[in-house]
């Protein structure tokens, strides 16, 4: 067996070949199927972008219309899913609820016909259509209210905002939310996508694949970071506290949420677009009290840490956009999951074409050739520690 260098977190180690998305972290470039994220943000929609990611080409007018129609038709949840959600504790995190619901879909559509294009398309449509309904339903049900049924006359983004508040959103707000979904739809082999790929490699159903990815996305080092950014801005409280807060973080070597990226060594191109979207929202609906703090913090971090390639990532401004859209803080990560479902499904479909189950190796660091000690002769860890202190 050849020696392999150990790299924590598999940093820099290719685990697949993919044509879905491309990142150049030194120049701040992100492309979906070769099309820049800036082009898609300005000209595309989330569902068109999802089609591009999953099927590998921009849809024709008829293809897009059919895809949008299928999504609208499958937005509603089976009543048993809703009944299950009623049993969830009100204090539970929405990401845990979403993971459970995504997995439960597999109970209704579990036939694993992974070589059947009709099954694959149906799974893509159901997951893209129902995930937003699940997120909105749990938000209302945990407050003791009945979920709002989807409206077939509203597009994807507008319908979600409507289900969340039972109020038809302003067209600008709906458009900006749709762009946010496009920005979060895909980003090469990040932690949740890798989790999806590992699960998919066992040839389980796509509902289990997405549930696995949702669980991975929930962590604060991944999708949960945008929640942490808002809490950080609340803790800072004012522009005057930016420098002292940053000094304290640097002294303690604490992570500054929303800054730094494993790939980007310049400002994340998605953060640039999100900042522009935030300013459009503030111009029409009023400025967010934390935005000026965020801008001041970005400037201070750039002055102190820019030479190390630490700049705002996608999480830094996304939370401010979602706040202005009226989305509760603990729904930020589920909204991320709504968008990233497109990327997860794209990688799932790509992997099916040439699948091989993931089976990495390890570097063993434990003992060898140890004897088995009968239970009557064993000492507890506490006794062993005390004995060590005495003999030492």
C-alpha cells in the first residue's frame, strides 16, 4: 500500500470529477456550467438555474414552462407529513424539522429506480417543490397556526414568501429572494454536497441523500454561519464597538463569523451581489440598523486581515437581506437548504452516471497487540488515574 499524506478535512484532495460548477478562489470567480454567477444573478431565475445545474443546459422556453408547471403541481404536502410536523417540539430547530421531513418523503416515494429517467425527474421535481413548503409550514405550525397552502399563480420565490406570512410579497422583495436562491444553489464540493455524494454512492434514494445533506448544512461552520453573523452584529451593537470587538477576537484567536473561506482569498463574488441586493432593499424598505456595523466591520477586517486573504463570504450579507425580507433568523439556514437542494440533486444525478461507493482509508494511531483483560481484573479510568498520581 502506498503512503498517503494525511490532510485534515480532505483539504485540497479531489474526490470527484464534475462539470457542474467552477470556482477560482484567487480571482473571485464562480460559474455554474460555465456561466458566471453574475450573469445568472442578473438574467436567470432560480428554477431556470436549477434546470441548468441538474440537466446540464439552459432550458428552452417550452422546457422551462413544463418544469415550472411540474414544480407548481407538486408543491403541496401529504397530510401525513403535516401531521408528523405537528408532533415536533415548538422549540426544535427548523433544520432538524426539515431533515426529518425530507427523509420522510422517502417513505412515500421510496422505489429506488435509479436507472429510470422518469423516477429521477419526479424525485427532482418533488424535492425542489416540497422543501420550501416544509420550511414555511413548520414556521407557522410551531406558532400553533395551520400552514398556508401554496398558490399556483405565484412563482417559486414569491410563493415561499407568501406561505411564510400569508401575504403576497412586494415584487422587488420576491425578485431579490429569487436571486438569493440562485446565489446559494451550488458551490462545488462543500461539506454538505460531499455528504450528499457519500450517501448517494450507496445508491439509496434521493430523499435520504437530501436529508443527509441537510444535516450537514445545519452546522455553524457551514450553512448555520449566516445566523451567527446576525448574533455577532447584535453583540457588537454599534459602529464604535467594531474595533474593540475585532481586537478581542484577534487576541482570543476567535473566528469572525462571515469572514474567510477555504477557497476564496478575495471577497466572495456572491457576497458582492448580496451587498448590492441589501442596498436595493434598504433603499425601498428602509435601512437595517446592523448594515452600517457590517460595513464598518468589513473595512476593519480588510485592514487587519486582508493580507491573509480573509474577506466576507456568502454568509456575511445574506442574513441582512433575509432579515429585511422578514425571514426569522433561525430560518436562514433552511432557506439556504431550499436553494442548495438544486446543487445536491445535480451532484446526485451526475454521480449516478458513474457511481463508485466512497471508501476512504485512515491512518491508524491506536495501540496494537493488546491483551484482553478479564472484567474482574480491570480498573476504572479514575482508579488508573489515581494510581498514576501515586506512583508518579
